[in-house]
């Protein structure tokens, strides 16, 4: 084992376990900002100790156990420690120590779901809710969140800082709200779950094309919310959408990790169980046309097609047209342009894309879509320039390699 190996193990385990650790700490100390600070302390300890002492046999358990001890020590130092003991029902004579570690292991409910509902509290703005949840549960850096929202790092940083301060000042509890309040927060909860899934499905930055663990966690949370709100069509629409998209995971890369576009995927590798679950979830939302139900209906068109050329592009384009009215956004318009390129013509799609140039100037997929359309229109030099521009803009290494391959093929 090389000296660098333990650090890589720390980073890998942290990416998959940090959300659970922060969520558990938040429930224990009752403060989102403090929970994140404690979790970062644990990361620093691991980065210092593992290269020196070796990687523990169970790295994730080591991180959680260390987090417990840090939380216990912090609560003991705080003036509210005795109050906390009374709250958890473990107040004992001074000669006995409280078992706060056991309290952290009490999985009555779900810590991650509690934290999502807390970070989606109405005292926060919609932008602050999403940014804070992506930071704490998605593990995204400020830069990655800024790119996902097409805004500046300073803006995102300020949103996160203010959000944590507001939750602390308002004493927002880290717990599931009463049913009436939960319904009010549902839209924000669904939004952040899907944002977490999207970061797993197509990582904003880094060496990995995808982060499957994030997709799995988002799916787990989505299914749990569906069980809590079975009468809400949009919950089932979101679950259906994630099931359909997750079904393609094995086909999205080749053995060396290089990405494979939807049109080129071997659909025999698609997970039929997840597709079946997607159709079942979509059936529960039948007759409604919310944003997630519409997106799930679009994904269902791809799931039904055994070959790319069998896709009902006219229906896909029509659904995107409805989605653009229900939930307008430049990214929806960009996706509609792709559907129009197959349903009608690349020329018509290029008109739509060019109309989006100002609003998506820093979005690498705009340049990539434009490059694809220009290549199909027999304009290779212009197409190559667009793929090269997309490669320069993206922060994801797999995506960058794909764009460069596309550009080189046009030389």
C-alpha cells in the first residue's frame, strides 16, 4: 500500500458517508452548522491518523464512532448539556455517564430525511434550501453548487452561511414536522432529492462521470417520502423519473469509465426491474401533469424503446412543450431542442438552441448540443469548435474527455 492510498480511502468513504454523519450529528446536537463543523473535524482526524496508523477494518463505522465521540464531548462542554440529557430521557446521577452514543444509533425514523425537512424549512428561501441541502447531503462544494445553479460561488456561499445561521437563530428542530407542515415543505423536499439524484447521475465536477451512491440515496429517500405521502402524484412522479434514469446506469459507461450517450447505449444493460418500478410509480400519478410526472413520462418513452431509433420523438417533443409551460426553464428548452431535432429537423432545433445562447452562456451542454446539431447538418468545423468550447467549460473529467473525442472525430 502506498502512502497516498489511505488518503484516497478517506476521500472515497467520506463521499458516501458524510451525509449520514452530518444528519446524525445534526439530530444529536440540534444545530446544522455545528454538525457540519464536527463532521469536518472527523474528516481532518481521519486524514491525519489513517496514513499514520493504517486504514481501519471498517472505515465507515470508524468515522461514525469518531463523530459520536466528538458530539458527546461538545455537548458536555456546552451549558445546555444537562438540558439535553433530560430531553433524551437519560438524566442520571453525576456518577453515571449518559449513553449518548446509543442515542445516535437509534434509527427510529431516518436522520437523513429529518435533515432534509429541516433544511427545507419555510424560514429559508427556496435557493437557500436547495444550496444548503446540496452542501450537507449531496456533498457538493460551493463551486459545484454554483455551477449547478449557473450563479457565482460568492452568492452560493452567502446563501449557505445565512441559511445555517437562520436555522440556528430560529431554533428549527432536526425532526420530521407535523403532517400539515410536512405538506407545505414537500415541493422543496422533492426538489432537493432530485438535485441530489442529478448530481449522482451526472456529476458536476471530478473524475467520475456519475456517483451511483448519491443516486441510490436519493432513490431511497424518494421512496420513503412516497410512503409518507402516498396521495401526492408528484412524489410518485419523481420516484418514477429516478427509477427510469437509474435503470440506465450500467449502460452509461464502458469498462474504462468513459461515458456513453443515451443514443449509443446498449439497452440490454438497462435494469428491467427499475424500469418496471418506474412504470408502477408513474401509474400511481396517472392523470396529473406536474413537472415530475411530465419528466417521468418523457423518460418512459425512452424506457419503452428497445432501440434508440424506436423512440417516439414526436411524443417526447410534445411532452417537453407542455413541461416548458408548466415549469419554464432554459434547460427544459434545451432538452426540447434535442427532441425537436429528431421529431422535426436539426435546423429547427438549432434555432431553439441559438435563442438560448444568452441565458446558458456558461452551460457546457449548450455548446455540446449545438456541436451535435451542427455535425448532423454537415458543418464539421463549426461543430468541432463547439465541442472544444464545451470541453473547456465542463469541470467533469469524463464529460471533458467525451467532448474532446467528439471534436477529434470531426477533424
